[in-house]
C-alpha cells in the first residue's frame, strides 16, 4: 500500500470513528424529564445541555418539566421506560440521597430504579440575612444564636430538604437551638428573610441572589471549602468565624432507567461532559453560581453514597420522617 492510499484510509477511518462518536444513544428522539419547575435553575441547565446534545447527535433532545411529589412524579415517569438511553431524568441530592432517609414509603429506589449517568453541576449555599437587619457579619448572627437559644429563626423551602438539613447541621456544630420555619416556595422563604419574619436562611446565587442584587438581602458567608468565584468577597463559614468542616452544598445529576447498559450511560456521560465544557454553557452556569462538574459516571455514585451517609446523621438528630 503506497503512502497516498494509507493516508486516505486513515482519513476514512477517522471520519467513520467521528461519525460513530456523534451518534446518540438511540435512533429516535431523546426525552429528558426534569423533576424541577420550568424556569428553575436545574431545569434551565437541563435545557442548555439538551441543546448541545441535540447538536452533537443531530437528533431531537427535548426536556419535559414534571415537578411534584419531591421528585416522585418525574422519576416515576422515567423509571419504567425502556433502558435504551431514550429517556433520562434530572434529579438532585434531595431525590437521590435524602428522600430515602426521610420518607417511610418512597415510590422509587434510587439505587434499584435508576442508573447514574452524569453530574451536571454543583453549587453552594450562602447564609442570607436581611440587608437592613442587625446582622452585619456572621459573628453577629452566631452571637445571637448562642446568646438566646431557640429565639433565632431560620427558614427552608422544605422539611427534610437540603436547606433544612444543612441548617440543622450548622445548628448542631454550634451546639445551640434555633427555630425552624418551613416555607412552600423559595420565593416566600427569601421574602420572609428580607422582611424580618425570620432571621436567616441558606440560599444560592440563583435563588437568593436576585434579592441580594436588589439590596434586600446580604450574604454573610458561603458554606464551602473555598470562596465562590462569582462572589469572591464573601468569606467561607470558617473564614467568617463559623465552625470548621461544616458545608452547605447541593448538586444536580442526570439518571437513566434501571437496566440501561453501562456503555450507553458512558456514551451519554461523555456527550454531557463535552456540553458542559463549552464556553457559553460555562458562562450561563456561572451566572447562576453553578459550577459545571464534568466527570465519569462514578462521580454520581460517589456523591450519592457520600451524601446519604452524611445526611443520615443529620436526619437522625432532627428526627425527620415523612409518611
């Protein structure tokens, strides 16, 4: 074989390989079910990634928002689907790690009914207080908590949710009591902080950020090991005088129905990672304070198991149980 023919054959093989890599997991449309409301942070990210997957695979990738029942509605719509890669679901730490701990009868089992595919992003929660309130620093808030046990009120958007359990974890680390006030929606929660109905709440840049920009709320600290690149002037809990090794974070992942072959999950994982690495996607996520988290399928497994063990201790202390 001469050199010219050898080069042409190499080009043909490379082209063929590229074509195979660009194929989707199935020949028909791919449906991504979101367990979050349309317009929410996780749902918006799902739609961004879906656009990129559609371009990669040259086939329709649609997002169907089906919130409700602590994720049960969306997960149940996917868990019995054929395991071909044509059906995926967007869920978070609450759906995968916390719900099995707090629901006596959960309509799904994350480990038996779903297969990990990819982590979309991670984000950290900030300690939010009223901008015109008495707490100018985290030390001011912590002093009030320890001085008057049970008097300081904190809120969350759901009993047993990530915000509630992260707050309970901080309470335990401080060794002081606080009053938990649950709300049905995050908009109600942060409006209550701004109006002094409650003293503080954990919030993300996506959820509480708009009221911070409007001058209604102030972020005192971030529950992470490092400062947020979006808000580098806000110290970590430890830097601000809070306890060590106390973090308040969440993450969102993509899952598939049980029985989905590992090769299919890996193929989708690689395509999602490629989407998350694109500059425009990174820019959009940064606006929400979300950190893209490309990585192997195992990353989902590690997060699920690690957070389930961590939250199990918190759930036991606060005695959360839902019928």
